[in-house]
C-alpha cells in the first residue's frame, strides 16, 4: 500500500469513527471561518441557463455521479437538453475542456470520462465551474440546463436548484469539519438546499433513492454482457477505487457473491500489476474503475454499471424550478 493509500485509509478510519481528530479541531475552526467568509463574499455569476448543483457535505464520494446521470436522463425525457460540468479531478489536460470523442480517463479524469462514455450529455471539465459552463454552452448552444457535478461549495456559480447526496452508511462521519472530520460545511447547510437524497439508509429526514446494478460488462468488449446473478454462489476478486469501496463490496455480497475485496484509493491510476491476483478468479470492478482499466482487459474481467432511480417528486420539483427561472 503506497503512502497516499495509507493516508486515505487512516483518514477514513478517523473521519468515520466516533470522535473527531481532536488535535486538528483548531484548524477546523479556521476552515469554518474562511469557508463562511468565502460563501458570504463571493459574487454569483449567471451563465444564461439554469444550473442544477449536485453536491455533498463531506469530502470523498457519496454517489453523486449516478444521481447526475439519472437527472440527465429524466430531464431529457421531459424535453430538456442538459449538459454537465465537473471539476475533472485528476485530469492532466490544463484549464477548461469540453470533452471530445476519444478523450481518455487518464487525460480528463475518471468521472468525466465515465459520464461522457454514457453518451447522454456533453461534458466540460474545469476547476472554475463558471468558465467550464460557459465553454460548454459556446461549444453546444443547444444545451438549456447545466448540471454541476460536485459544485455545492463552488459558490460563484449561480444555481436554480441545489441537491445534496448523502451516503446513508457513512452519513456525516464524526460530525467535524475538515481536517478533524469529513465535513466541508456544517450540517445546518442542509436547511437551505432544495433536496437531500440518501441511499442505503432509512433516515426519514431525507429523501431516499435506489441504486440498481446492471449486467456485468466485459472489459474486452468481445463477449456478451452477463447477468450479475450468474455470479451468485461464486467467489470473485472485487476491485473498487471509489470514496467508500465497501459500498461496492457489500452490494455484491448482498447478491450472494463471495467477495475477495481489493480496495484502492479514490481516483486511483491503475497499472497492469494492480489486477494480478491469486488465486485466479473472475474480477468485478466499478464502472469508474473500468474507464481506467481498458488497457488491461483480459478474460473474466468485468465491470458493473449502476444507475440511480430518483423519486418522481424530485424530478417534478426540479422541473418546476427550471421552468420558473
């Protein structure tokens, strides 16, 4: 395990344990003050079309990307033409970029590459979401609504709708702000957003949604997809480089699949040797990992696409807010 992986594992244990990292609490107080000042003093910039922000309160993954893709499909069904902007974490191309056919995950980041490969909406990346959104609209003028993936704290981007996604298993961890805990903002922020979605929890204060796994798809693309149920009762190597790899491992286990878990750091850049396991068994990985592993396609290596199913009331609310803009 490399240094980054060890640090991430240590932080996850402490952030999602019972107590904050007490000796970092003074830095959390500074983080709170700076974040509050930035939020209050940052002017909002309009891009000319309504913006939906899908974000979270915690550092790391909470399942935003499936929600973004589900929103895109729901809005397309209702006559809108959505586009997506995202930071492009790990991208090696500089500045702002509207993704083109053939852009690799290594160049533009794994999540943008995944969303672009789904082919449901044009995607632009950039640390500055306002510039990324304007570049997207210049390249694709038919876009009439922009969905910002993980832009809740990018206050400069004016928005019509704010949606927060919560991991129902880890929720808010130890409840402390970065760096003593995982919170980017205090939980009171939830009172000002439009929708709070939660997956994997029966928390009644929030709106539940479902995540559904699709058929296993071969990395090679040379054989047909295979129902995930056909792995039931078999042992597999499971690979996940996401915010909380246990979400993927537990999903497979609930389907009756015996899992040898192989967690990797979020946004991990894979090498061929990373997928060499003993004993020789089928390998199942997330779609986010698969966009970085196509060069290592081999026999019995599969990825599992997932989709979010949003409540109709949430889509109705979003549509009403867009029409009102």
